[in-house]
C-alpha cells in the first residue's frame, strides 16, 4: 500500500473500512452462515453458484458477497444496478470468458440493488449465468420474487438476510473501537456502555448506521486529557433518530395495517400506521389515495361525506405539502375511521360486475331505448317527474329484471335510504 492508498483508505467511511474479509469474522446471519450451513459448505467446496441476497440495509449482504469471491479465489467485479447497463454487463461477461479460458478463474458479478435492473438488463446475463461464464451474486433490499424477473430468480439460489440483533451491532462497534488498522483503535476512546447500547438500539439492526454514528461521535468530540469520552449524551447527538426505513414487504404490511385499521374503526392505529409510513419516506399521497378508496369501500353510503372529506384532504395535501398537509389528511383519517361503516357499495360493484360477465341477454328494455328515432309514447317510457319523481318501471334487461345489486345496510345515512326505498316500493 502506497501513501495515496493510505490516504484514500483513511478517508473512507468507517463502515466501509470495517468490512470483514473472512467467514470467521462475519457478524450475524447465523441462520445462513453458521459453521454447518448450506451456504458455508457450498463456499468451502466452491460450488455455490449464482445467488441473490435480500434483506434490510446494513446487514452484511455486500460484505458476504465479497467474502465468497475472495474465499474461492475468484475475480470480483462490482456493479450497481442504478448506474450500470447492458453494455457494462456484456463487458464483464467478455472479460469473464477470457479469464476462465486463459487462467481458469471464475468471475463473480456482484450487483448491488439488483432489483433495479430492467428486464433487458437482466436478460443480458441469463446465458452467461446458465453456462457458468459468470457467477451472479445480487444484493437487494426488495423481495426478488416480487421485484425481479422470474428468469433470473430461476437461475439463482435466494438467501434471505435478517436484521442484525443489538448483540451483533455491539460486537461490530467494539471491533471497530479496538481495530488499529481499519478502525478507531489509534484513538484513545473511552465510551460508556449506555452510549454503545444507544447506538445499537437506534441503528435498528443496520451496522452501517451504527458504525458511521460512532465515527461521527469520535471525530467531533474534543479530547480531555488526551481521552475522547463518548457519553450517552454524545451518542444521542450523533445518531438522533431511529432508522425508520422499510423494505417493500414491510411497506405492504404497514399499508395493509393502515387500511384494516380504517375498516376496523380504530383511528389511533390508522394514524400511527400513516405516520410510520410517512416517517419512513413513503409518499403521503399514497396514503391519501388509499383513504379515498376506503371512504367508499368501507364507509360508502353509510356516510357519503367521508368521500368528500377524503378528496378534500388529498387536494389540500397536494397544494400545501408536508408537514402542514398532514393536518387535513389526519382529520380525514379520523373521520373515515370513526364513521359508520357499510360495504354495500363494493358488494354492489362485485355483484354487477359478475352479472355483466355472465348475463346472456342484455337487450335494453323497450321503455328505455333511444328516442331519437322513436318517441316516448311508442316506447312506453314513463317520465318519473310526471309521477312526483318516482314511478315503477323496468330498467334492467329481462334476464336480470329481478336482480338487486345495491343492498343498503342499517348503518348511518343508509337507514334513511332503506326507509325511502321501502316507501317507494309501497307506492309502486
């Protein structure tokens, strides 16, 4: 290592410098990387093949990919799916074929954020994976079964990574404090146990977040008697917020919890899940759109004002933005949650969709045909306003004339509709 490499290494973030080089040093993921695990046996036998690592951020996916390439004596080529394309993939494949033919060395294509590759990009490596020209190791925070093409998944073994435990994070922090070559071992650091525990808790299983917060604390704390004292207060200032990022699976789970809380009339839970998603960076307009749907699906005609308020809240959010836009949004969430519930609208929707698909006779009744070439007298149409606003006559096709799609409940505003409908039928 020359002087330039030394300077570059010191300028790299602590989390990057502390990447381990062997399975023995690897922290966490015991369910897939333990001594007798399939993964470890496959690595030791150099028979792993292409695979996909998916799980939350900072849990060791990229680190383990590098360890595999190093342990098997392969050539590691790293790409990022965000910035690479088909041309990059073809270049790697061409070089991999040469290295395999001339030197007998395997090439590992390590692709970060692999779910971001398009179908065309994914297809460009299929043949190379199939014939073994490259060993593909993709890492992603998204569930590959949802976010990636089936062609890639069918050629790879998928390993799910878990969020690191607080004990795992503490181990990584202590290693960094004591490591003089890559870590902070050359600093005279005195750190409180409570400070370490705070880093471990707030990082929420993300080793990268914890290590970078530790480095910030060390580099910004003045020495006292040649000692850098990291107290709980310093730790709290260095990592102020618990990581709230969520992957696609967790996002869908939380969105489901939000919708079911609305339906279940639990405004406290609905508000919590809405705020939790917004805090994680989810577009609040997604929540507003779901709120509009559920104001019809779960409240519907029991309180038609729910739809009006939800649409108004979305418009207000769009024009005002965050954070003030959350006020009308949360007002609408509370209204929809606390409103009387009726799913009669969605039941009617499903019923009429089925009727349209299955009905063989949908001829328009003669009383309703277009009068541009017939007059109302010849069709027999009765103008409702001539009868006080309502008159009994057939509107559905003959095959469906007795069908009832909309069946109002006895909740909220629909109570009045039931009474009104009964009155009309009695008049008829």
